[in-house]
């Protein structure tokens, strides 16, 4: 699904299917700005009219390695660009190279246009704090269950709790680590939020 290499630069075009039903979301970096076509809507945003870019790591059940870029316009519009594309009812394919090239080229063109966009990475600060609080409560609860299982001699239960905790830490730990709220500059796009 990904397209790249038009308009004279690698990564100047990108397309993905956000859902199985519906048309592809298409983006192109032109000399005039970011051209986008989503469903029946389309537009052209000049690079200096882009007010914000937020990069994040957003895994889903069918694709554990998915990234997202939210691009906002000064007049209030926002578009999402995902690193995966629906192929069939059971397959969501990664488009790592095309997504990475497109996002880096978008930042380069915004820099060249003198953009003053706010560049952020990860989750919002309040959302991130809520995630950390939830993880702390879960850790306390799991520790209490582990201690109780050991006190009553339920070693199989204790082993299950340890296994579940390890799996949870592996699955959620990467999400929390990558999505730590931060600001970045045009010349230092966070590599942990690009495939």
C-alpha cells in the first residue's frame, strides 16, 4: 500500500488503509505543503500552517508494532498517520520503511519552511500519569497476591503470578517506555517512536 519516491525525494508519498472497509488514506509532500486525501475529503496544508506533530507508539491486538503521527493544523484540523495498513480481515501489514521515511521527510520540509510547530512525543502528561498510577496499583495488588500465595504454600499459584507479571511487564513495559511524554526538535526526531 505504501507509495514513496514521487516529487523528487524518497518518502514524499505515503498511503495506508485505516480499516478494511473504505479507501486508503493518501499523503503527499509537495512543494506547496502536505497534501492529504482521506475518504471523500482532501486538503493541502502549508508546512508553516502545521501547528503540532505528536509521535506515539500505539500497538493493537493484530499489530504489536504500530506507530502513529498526529498532525494538527493552525485552524484546528487534525490528521492521523499510521504505520500499518489493513490487507485482509486477518492481516494488518507493517509499512515501517515508508512511514519512517515519510515522517522524517515531513520534518525536513517543515524545517525548510520555517515551521514553529510544537513537536511532542508519547502520551499526554495526564494520560501517562494515569497509566503509571494504574501500573503502581496493579504492582501492589500482584505483590500482595504473591505474598499470600507463598504464605499458604500455593507454589503453583505463585509461579503463575510471577509468569503473568513477567508477561505483563514485557507487553506493557515497552509501551510505557516508548510513550514517555517529551518534546523534541526538528533535528532530533525520537527514533524510539519510528519503526
